């Protein structure tokens, strides 16, 4: 049976002294295991990659150690100047607009969710753990990096997909949505009010974003598996017209 061809934007990495394009292997593994997908890396080469959309059934915007550059959402200060990937920004933001226009299914994870919010006109907290009343959403150490960390409350389409109104999630992010972009519906909240999931209202196809990492051990948790399965089903529907 033909599998879905799903793009994953790669990050710019300096490895052994050379610029390389890479992403953690767990994202592709999750697409193979749960979305009936074949992952294809999209190099961070700006708008030159847009013709790839003619050959994709979906895009998963993955997480990354890098942050969206504050200049992309009009901030006049930069709290993490050494943690940017301008080549990825120049690639993912146009991809989001082109993907929404085409109606190609898209799943956004962690940095991907932040990219979606910025692409549509929203802003970010650059260090959400420094905001009064907010939790520290950053990762734990060692083996606890992907451990369950806090509860999120689900609503709307995400609650329908997962079959749950509350789930436990891991948490590996230092940044988070501040001003929500026009056209996004909030679909999950952390106990401290941090936005944990959004959906593009009125999108032509699946366009869901989560702040946690459902790709990790995707087949071990029903809510993660159902999310990836729903994305895969949308990719199959797109492929079949």
C-alpha cells in the first residue's frame, strides 16, 4: 500500500566544522509508526524549497533546540541571541503560508507551533519561565528529559481526536505563545495558563499544533498515537484528492 510522503523541515547544524541539515530521528520514526508515512527532510534553503509541496502529502513542523528569531515577530530585544536558526525561519514561515493556501495537512510540534503563531502574526514569550505565575516548562535532565511533567486541558477538535479532556504531557520548551495569532483557536492549556495547543480555524485540511512532544514513544500513549493517526488519515485523504 502506498504510504504518505511527509516533509520534515530540517535545521541548520554545525557538525564537525561543516554546516549540515538534520533533525532528530524520532520524528521520522513516529511518522512511519503512526501516520503511515515516509519522512522526507526539507532542507532549510528558504523559498527555493516551495516546489517540494507538489510532491508531499503533508508536512510535520518538528521541534528544535533553536528559537524563532524575535525580529520575526517585532520584538525589540533578544533573550536568546545564540539560539537562532535564520535559515530555518526563512524556510518554515513561507512553507506555512504556502501549505495553508494549498490545503496540505500540517502537524506542528514545539518550535513548529511557535513558527505557526509567528507566521500568522502572533508573538512569543522568549523565556516563559521568567513570566510571573508561569511554570518552568523546560526539559528535565538525562533520562527524565521526556518524562511526563504536567497536565493539559483539551478542548475542541484535539479533545475529539484524542478522546480525552485532560492528558499528561512531557515538556521541553523555553518559549511559548504570548499574543495568539488571528485565526488560531486554542485547543489546550497548561495549569498556569500557557497555551499548549492551537488549531488553524477554517483551514482547508488538518492544521493542528501542540507544544509538547507526542512523537516521543508515540505508540505507548493513546493520545499521541491518535494524534499521529489523525494526521496520517488527513495526509491520505489529501493524496487521494
